[in-house]
């Protein structure tokens, strides 16, 4: 079979939501991430920027930040369709 028609091996996806408590954008992002990841069976975790100085230094102006497989996917507002597309490719 030619490489064009070979299926890519299925690799488990992982989403990280970086935010902080009492942040309305973070709460909105968490709702979207939880819904999309739940529907697709994708593992996700939430990290508090106030508990990690490296995350704080990297993302303090952008929270909430969503990482997909360790790479920044989006910040501030999470688009459900865009996240779903990124996780199903």
C-alpha cells in the first residue's frame, strides 16, 4: 500500500488548561475543554498558574491557555469547533 493511503497510528491526545481561580474566562474555557474532551474521550488536566512559576512566567498575560499535546493551541477564548478539529485530526 502506498504511504498516501496508510492510516496514521492512533496516538492518545492530551489537553492541558492553564488558568487560575476566580477567573471567568478560565471557567468558560474549562467548560468547553471538559465538554469536548469528555465527548471525544481525550484526557485533560487543569494547572493553576499561581502554583507554578514557570507557567506564570510563560503565560501570565494569556490565561486561560490551552495546550494540545504540549503545544499551545489557544488562549483567552476557547473555540469549541477549533478544539474539536485539533483533537480529531
